């Protein structure tokens, strides 16, 4: 995959339109099978950051796709890029999607949380026996990872949400409201947690916060 920066926080958003046309002419080669515009935005007032992906197949569509993606903005924009994929490379839409159902989504997130907590507690017991005091409250924190497909007319977009697992319920509740004007949530994907890595342990007087990085089945090299 080729990734081209089109805009970052220190410029005017209109610059992304101009740069996208130039980038398409320069980097779109004969082996390019598809492309995406990626928009990164921070919406921390609502508990998450998000990436929006608009995919297309022809270089002359690039400028219009940037304009469409900007119309999907939720929060404060931080970065816009052009992603170019070869024929054998997977793009944002290549996920094991399921029809959107908020209750089923919540069930999957809770199942992941239960497994992550179990793995984290086992890990810190094995590696940090001298640090962990059983009398203290232990909190496990990691990045919540949910991908949605938004239908807007005939167009589809991937809306990828990342936020603290501590605010999972709030994030899941906020996303449908935040995207209501953008289109209809039709599909979702929650990667299944397979393993974790320990990132940090923060110990205070009455509590311990354990920060971990979760690994999905795909990232762990296992079949979905």
C-alpha cells in the first residue's frame, strides 16, 4: 500500500482537494487496483477518535472523494491521506462484517472485555507479583476497536472508532447519534481478542490501572 499525506492540522482543508489531484497523477500506477481517502478526526468530547474511509476505483474520482469524505466529518479533523492498494492488498472494506445490531455489538464488546480482563490479571500476577497489591482496585484499560459501515444513498463508508475501553458503553451509545446525519449504520465488525501485551502499570494509593494492547485473531496469525 502507498500512503500519501494530503493534509495535516496546520493547513486549510481546501489544500487536500488540490493535493489529492496531484497525488493521484503522481502515485496512481498501472498496478493500483483501488484507492481510499482516509480522514482522521478526534471527537474526544464524545469519547473517541475515528477514521473515515471512502473507497473508489478510478484516479479521476480522487478529488470528488476527498470532498465526499470531508462531508463525513465527525469531530475535529487531524489528518487526510490517500491510500493506494495493489490488487492483492486488502482495504478497509475487507472485514468479516455483520448486519448492524446494537445489542449484538454490545455482547461482543463485553465478551472481549471479559477475556481481556482475564488475560491481563493473569499476566500481571505472573510478571508483576511484587507490584500488585490484592487490596487495591485493579482497572484494565485498552483501546476499544469497532468498525462500522455507513450507507449514504448509493455510497458506503467505513467509520472506524477507537476509544478507551473504560467508556465502551458511552461510545457505543454515541456513535449512532453522531452519524445519524451522515447515513445509516448497516454493518459492523468487532475484532475478537486473542491475546494481549502489557503496556504499563500505574499504581496509586488505593488503585492500580493496567494498560494493555489487545491482539485480534487476525493479528495473532489465526484464521477468522
